[in-house]
């Protein structure tokens, strides 16, 4: 049976989906964007700050499931402009040990929810 993961420390879903779903030892997060969970404000004026907020939102979802970034097996990064890859990658790297970093793909897309610049989802395991 699956368990829905929900925390007030990350933005509430903006559609018919859950922040994350835990099935056995596997956690599947929904994509997180740079919505401040306390104010609901969207942060897109600076790609570094935007990416940091996305990662902090993911950190909160992982914590609610009893996990950390060390449990992450795979990430999917969706960006609106590949020119932002370096800045996004620099922030992303602060959350993982390079020697044990998860598998990942990074894809440039035409648009993202609320026209943000970056959205990240994860698969983690206990």
C-alpha cells in the first residue's frame, strides 16, 4: 500500500497530486518549484536563489518521509534555459557528496508550471 507524504514545510500541490508517495522503501517526489511554503510567493528573479529554494523544498519532503539527500537514487531536473545549467548545477552540488551523488538527467523544456526556470523531482530509498 502506498503512503502519501505531506508537509507544511514545502509548498502544497497546485493540482491533483501529492508532494510525494512512499511505496515500500521507495519515495517518489513530485517536482518542486521555487514556491515559498510559508508565504506562497514565487521566487524566480535569481536562478541561484530559485534553485536553492527548490532544493530546500525537496529537503523538507524528504525529511517528512524520514530521509535525507543521502537516500536519493535519482533526480530529474527540468530547466527552461540550458544557459542556467551551470548556476543550477552549482547549487545542486551543495546538497550531494560527489562520490555518492544520485543518477540524474537534466532536460531543457519549453515551459514549466507557473513559468519557473527550474523544477526538480527525486526518487529516494531507505
